[in-house]
C-alpha cells in the first residue's frame, strides 16, 4: 500500500515557483488544485491535522482516527484515500490496521508555495506568532 | 462592494494554531476547509495567482482576468466571488470595471498555518529554494 499516486508537491525535491511569483500555468494549476481540494473538506482537514500533529516521523493507526468522527470506517478510509492520492500522506498495513503518516516536507513545501515574496525575503508575516 | 463575507484567515490579526500543532477542532476545520476549497479549483487557483503576482498593494481589473480563460465573464466573476467569500481577495467597482486584490497578509497566514513546527523553529524546509 505504498503511495503510487501522483505526488504533486515536491515529487522531485524541488519547489515550484510560488503562487505570487508569477501567474500559474494551466497544468500546474490542475495539479495544485487537487492538493488544495483534498484539504478543502472539514473531515479531511481534521484527519490531516490529527496525523500531522504526531510530528515528523509520527504515524497514526486508522483505529485511532475513526472514533473521532461520526462516520463509518469506509467513509473515513475514503477521505484518507483522497489525502493519499493528493500526495499528502502515505500509509502501510500492519496486521489488522493501517497506519498513516504525513509525507516528509509536504506541508512545508505547500506553505512555501503560498508564502509571498515579502515574507520569503525575511519580512515577518503579519499576524503570525513571533 | 467591500468584503462583508466571513474572513476566515486572520480576521483579528492573530494566527491560529498550526495544522500540525494539535488536532483541529470541528468549527475551525469548517472555516479553514472553506479557504482550501476555494483554492481547490484550477480556475480559481490561476485567478488567485494572477492577482497575487501583482504583489502587495497590486490589483487587477476583471477586464484583464477574463481574457486569460475560455470562460464567460459571469463564470469568471462567480469564481472570483468564491475567492472573495473565502476571505482571500477583495474588490471594488470603479466605473465600468471591478478591480481585485489579495487581502494583505492572508497568503502568509495560510502558509503559517501549514508550516510545521520543525520549519517554524528555523530548520530549512526540504526542497525549498534557499
């Protein structure tokens, strides 16, 4: 159950030009929209947060994720599949359960894509904790 | 035509706990999912990029945005409305045309929400240009 889906963000270890750097081309927009769409659902965003808050190298058993939602296990697994297909997480089955983790660096690369030149150049972003 | 819609990111100038800091609560997930959903469409992502690439304080006339797409003006305006309702952009009508700009700091705050503790603490994110 390794991730053989399209990995949009940082598949080659290099980051894309930022959203504010220049108008996005169509193909890149299609790829990146898929990532944002995956995050554009409250259930998936909470799942992503539950997994990501384990920190780098951390992982979560699906058996810990499902009880947090008033949803069936197949529905939760479907949402997890969409996050995986967007290249945000990966998983592995071990015995009865499947374990999920955030792909290394993917959130920071997505953050880097959104960061404007002003902040990238070192100016402190407004409203962020110092 | 000022933005009276819900401004999800940084309405009070303060940033939220990051996605990786702790599991998101349901209400916050609903609010933030709306922002990511707005970006989760190739047309809206290209519109956002076209507007954001004008830099801080820059703005774009809808008359410049529409010709970039094989879409009707009402369709483009609908996509722009969704970006505006998500609190990402605002607009003003002047004479014949409507002008759009990115709300100050919103992209950097969204980036800050995605940035992991590792990067926030100063470690260079993998795959980002140095």
